[in-house]
C-alpha cells in the first residue's frame, strides 16, 4: 500500500500497532477477537470502497451501526480515505436522523442490513457494511488526509442539536495529554462503554487502540444491567474504563450492596456531570488501593477532556463530603482561564465564566458561523493562545484546583428569587436516600414552580416526599413543597448516558398536570 499523507493523522497511531503487533488482539466482543492485522484489513476494505466510489477528500460519511467492531472499522476506514465520519445513533427517531444527515451533508451512510429504517427517499444512500467487497489486493491503495476527523452532534444544555467539527490535530493533542497523565502504556484492557454518538466513545477507542491495547465491548445486556456489567468487568479483568455519573452510581451502589470488589481497575474515570466527594469515597471502597480514580471535565467542542482531578485518599480527605468534586487541573495540551462579565480575569476563589484554550479547541459548529463566533473566540484579554472556547460554565480557582459552580444559564428566577437548579440537585443528591434527581421548572413565567423528579436508592422505597421537602428547606430557602416532588423508578437518559433534561421536564410537567386533575 502506498502512503500519501502529508500531515499527522490520528489513524497513524493505530496503524503503527497494526504493523508492529499484527497478531495482538485489538477488539474483543464476546467470543469474537479481532487482531490488529485483521483490524487493518477491515480499515483498508472500507477505504478501498470509499475511494473506489470516487468520493472526494473531505466528504462526510455517516456511521450507523450497532456492531461496535464494524463501526470502529468503518470510522477508521473513513479517516484512511481522507473523509470525515459522523456517528449517528440508530435508535433516534427517523425524522431526527434525516435532519442530522441533511445538516451534515453526508455522501452516504455505512449501516447494517437489519436496522429498521423508515425513509422518505434514497438520498443519502445506505450502504451495508457487511456487503462491502473484499479487494484482491491493497497494493494500489493510498492513504489520504483531511484536517477534520469527525463531526459529533450534541445538544449541550440547550436541547438544540448542533454539529461540532473536530480535527486530527485536536485528537492527537488530547491523546498525548492522556498518554502523559494516565500512562497509557501500562493499561492493556480498556472498556468500550460509551454510545457511538457520544464523544466519550472516541475517548474509549483513542486511549485503547492508539496505545496498542485491547478494547472489550459489552453487549447491551451487559452494559445496562448493572450486575452483568460488574460481572463483565471482573471476567475480562478490565483495567481502564470511563463512566458517566449516572452509570457509576448504579455500579458502585450494586457493588457495595453485594460486597463486590472491582479490583482489576488500574484507572477508573468519571465525568460529564457533577459528582460529590462522598460518592468518590464510596467508589474507593470497591476498587483496589492502587487504582487511580479520576474525575474529568471537558466539552464536545474542546475534544472530550480538558481537565482532570486525581482523587487520591489524601486529596479526598481534604474535601467536605457533600462538596462537588473539583474538576482539577488542565491536561498538558489545555489552557484554562476564568473571566468576569467585563472580560477581566477573576481573583482567587472568585466565580466567573470558564474558557478553554489549547490544542483541543475544535474547529467550530457546522454551518453555524454566528454560533461559532459567539463561542469560539480568537483572543482573550492577556491570553497568549490564539483560540479559546467559551463554555458557559461558571467556575473558580482555589489555588490548587478549578471548581465548577453550575451553568450560567441554569440560574432562573422563581418568585423573585434567583435559583441555581444544579446547586439544588447537588443538595438533593447529598441525601443518603436519594440516588439521582432532576430539578426543572414549569414553562410559564407567571407562578413559575420548581419541580423535582427523584429516584430513590433501592433500600429507601418507603421514603416520603415530605422528608425531601424538609431536607431541601433545611439547606436553603428553596421554594419547593412536597407537592412539587415526584418519585420515578428511572430518570430519562440520553444516548450519551447523561440525564435527558428535556424529557425530564416533559415528564415532570405531565405528572404535575395529572396531579392537578
């Protein structure tokens, strides 16, 4: 195969292991094992097909596959062909999928034959991965390059989907940061847990395949049934995994109740939402003493991760149990600053808006020049780096760690009182009987009310709404009564494993309307 790549491609890190360790396992799914040589052949097959179609460099190809092994080969094959991959969750409503395909302007879709699609037209074309021809030879195949690697659609805190463009240089920078801080060469067994269309999915395969390790992929039953997930981790002796808080709470709660130790972990990461110090102290009880426990923070717009807090026994002992975990310090590729509303830098402990700079700052929003210019800034006062991302997160610096203080857009007025809904949720999670919760509001401005959706721990089935209202009122003067609290067995979750706040708001308002009747 000939080479024609004038720039660094993240794919080169994977292909390097394909050549140096061809017989080493790369991906394990049940009884199926894909070696690095077999992965390389799959990548070449996809690239050969794309280039054989006459697809131009820089074209966007959507990936819609349930089989994660095939999806990874499709993604990497797109990169080899100099194209941009766009992962889309197959379980989304057809109308939303079509809108995403249209916004991304995809050339075609690499999919699976048995997916239940309902389409209005044949544009774009759906190509079944399993039906791709196997070339007789790869001798004439050329590796092509485009600066962009993928487009990830995210709704962020607004519920408005937007496509974020991330480049090879961004991915290389964050991988180098992880490699330096996490010492990836010491980690050989990685869990590929996140959903395909979540940027943490890219984090899973980047840390695993770019370091020559093995990726273990659980089935849906193993991912979403907590006892099966724990058994999977133990059976395959998983050494590195990343979970959202809602998944990790289920996992460590199950492990504590059943005296299960997940001692194979060498690095356990949580991120994407708030967690409390006492929760990480509980996590420490189910892992080995030498396991590195990390709370990470980042945004899709700045390539997955930007900061990390290493939760050693000593570090946790210095923090209050009910305090939110710090987001720590920047990765080597990242710069962090906090600005006041007037654009000047905050003082120590002063709260302002968090800005992220450095090699992870992405290329902007797809087809949204106004939105991009409002969030991706060329320069900041006294800033030495060329590009910064305005996160919308409130933060402070205490001299050692950066700390989050909720979203700037999470503060609302109820009965003339300014309320931070994320802080209210944090107070609720501090209660020993509450596993998870969402604070939301009615839509109308007049007589706006706070509504709480609460998921209790399995051992707290008889807990009363009045007790929650009393707990909230004891902490701060929040305008919440027992009539505003609704219990639920499960909270709605997005494909990325985060709480679906739009759906939670709909459920809470529906429940309120039902009670009012």
